[in-house]
C-alpha cells in the first residue's frame, strides 16, 4: 500500500520528538542527579565535620558506647542520615539506632560477637574490604565521599567519611554518614513525569502541526494530480489553486503555465488544422465547379441537344472559358504553394518602380479602354530603386490593378501613384470602384476570400490573387494597407523600405 505523505511526516515528527525527549531526559537526569548528589555530599561533609567534633569528645571515654549511640541516634533523626563511628582499625564502634533497629538481628549477632571489640567487618560484609583502602585516606585526615550500592543497606547510598580528630590533632577514627539515594530518585521521578507530560504535549502539538502542514501540501498536490490527469485527457483548461509561495506553490505555478502553454498550442494547432481543412474544401469546390460546367456543356454537345453551328460554337467557347479558368486556378494554387514553401529563394535586384508600373499599365491599356476606365501613373522624377524580384513585383501590381479594373465601373479611374516617403518608396493603386465593406477588409488577404459570396461567374476571380500578393510582399518585407469606402473606391498602399538612396 502507498504510504501517504501525512503518515510519513507524522512518523518523522514522532521520531524527532522521541529522540528529543529521550535525549533531554537523559541529559537532564544526568545533570540534575549529579548536581543533587554533589550538593548532598557537600552537605553531608559539612554536617559530618560538625558531628565529628562532638563525637571526638564523646569518643574520648571508651566504654561509653551507649551514650555515643544515643547521641548518634539523635543526630540520625536530626540529619536524616545513618551515622556510624569507626575506629582506625575499620571496626564499627557505634551506629545510630535507626540503623540499629533496622539491623537488629545482625546487630545482635555482631554485639554477641564481642561488643566493642567485635569486628564490624561483618556489618560491611565485604563492603569494608572495598572501603578499607579508601578509609586509610580518611584516617590520614582527609574527607572522603562516594555513592555506592551498599551491601549493608542493600540500596544505593551516598556516603561521607570524616575523620575524628582529637584535641591533640590525632585521628582516632571516622564518622560515616549515609543517606539513601532514594530521596534524590524521588525528585528525579518528578522531573521525569514533567518531561513525559511535556513530551505528550509536544506529540499533540506535532499532530496538529502535521495535519496543518499536510493540509497545505496534500491539498495542492491532489489538485495538481487532478490537473495533470485532466491534461493527459486533453483538457487543458483545468488549473491549480496556488495558495502558498513555497516549493509546492511554485510547482503549482509551473503546472499552470504548462497547462496554459499547452492550451494555447493546442488551440493554435486546431486553428491551423481548421484552416487546412477549409483550404482543401475550398480547393475542391473551386475545382469541381468548372469541371461540372465543362461536363454539362460537353454532354449537351455529345447527345445533340445543341444543334447548329452557332449554338455549338457558343458551347465550345464556354468550355474553353471554364478550362482556362481551371488552368488559372491551378496556376495560382501552384504559385501560392511555392511562395509559402520555406525553401523559396527569390532572386532580387535593384528595380525602378516607374518602369514596372508603366509595363503593367501597358499590359492593361486595351482592357481598360474596353471597360472605359482611365489608367494613369504619377511618379516623382527621381525615385529610389527598390530591392526586389521584378517578375514578382510586376505580378503584385497586376493583381492589384486587375482587381481595380474588375471592381470599377465604366467611367471610373484607376491610378498608380509612386511616392518617396522618409525611408520608403510607396506604391498606391487607387480606384473609384465598388469599395470593400469595412468588416470584410481584414479578410481580403485570405485564400479564397471573396466579398461577393454569391460566386458570381461573371466575377472571374479565384479569390487567391490577394493571398499571392500578400506572400510576395512578405518576402519583400513590404508594408501593406488598405483604405476603402463602399461606393467611393479603394486605395491599396505598399511601402518598400529596402530602397537605394
Ligand atoms: P479575386 O480573385 O476574387 O479578386 P482577390 O484575392 O484578388 O480575389 O480579392 C479578394 C476579394 O477582395 C475580392 O473577391 C473582392 O471582393 C475584394 N477586392 C479586392 N480588390 C478590390 C477592389 N479594388 N475593390 C473592391 N473589392 C476588392
């Protein structure tokens, strides 16, 4: 099973807290215990000195063990410490009654073993062996403290041994003070309880923090998981709600911008795919129409529906017209596809625009006269040459002027104006024709776009002319603009910035 982030985080927190608590407890208990013990030891030493001075006087009269023991018992109750007096041989001379009561059977045995002379080594029961060596330092006049597992009391005791020094300065024995460690352990227990309570509180707080944290991490992660899944399914509109500025937040932002990029790219791809499909549909339509017409006329001729030389001749003429229309269409399509292919390299040279315009006007003069449209050319005497392909610029001008003628009624004018602007040479083709409705202006450059959607056969256009012109002008880095007024006329302006000054 997948382990959730929440559980992992919780485990880590618990581990850290557990380590902290154990560490702190160990540290604190060591420190505090040592502190308490050394304080206790110092206290015992101080009290032991006081005691040893009293004992020293009492101890002067050998035989009065009873008196001594009574005094020791008083001291025991007062100090809360077991008191022994030993002589320089390591033999116990007297013990506080607290000890005596506790060890009655033994004491009796020991007492029975010869009272004062009884070697209290029995009482130490091996302990004296360990003690004796150190006791020598005490008999040499030093204080000695230790904490040990007392074989006599069967528990941990803090012990302080203080020499008994007589008035003459001689060491005549030692006072041994014993305090059980249990008191300290009790105090330590309090501390452990406290640490335990703090630990428990820490764990609760950790639980709270972890759930808050994971809320802040898991929710956005789940969100992202969903967004990614949506994206995989092809839905790029899904977004992550980014609520924080940490790594999770920036991951969310990255995912959002990825989704946005993909959304855009896919929209673009879809748009291009639509354009391609429209184009194929348009091409098919444009090809089928003349073919249908040709077949119709041809069948009429074949089955003899049309009789007589004049009628048949008219049909042959129509077939011929549709055939050349097909030819033109295919030529335009080939042209467009060649211009759009990125591999196209165009030969360019410095071209005099007035000469090109004159050539095109010359080509169209006859047609213009037939249509009763006046052609004119205006050009300044000194016009810089432009950098371009002569045939292609001629083609553009032909397309524009052909349109001008097509859409200008008899009596109208079609003008070509050449001007020298600051850093460009501009060519204007202005007619006084039908004009283009403003809503159509942005689309006239598209393939197969025709303002007159009725597909009027009289209008010979393929709808590819301006698309071809646009491609050629793009390859010349020329700027194009159109101004048109319905019923007034249209002005196409092309500016070339690659000029020879
Ligand atoms: P077509 O071969 O149909 O002329 P074009 O691409 O050359 O195709 O032109 C696209 C459309 O733009 C035309 O169908 C026409 O409606 C409009 N148009 C172009 N030039 C003119 C003009 N000078 N006056 C009015 N309409 C024009």
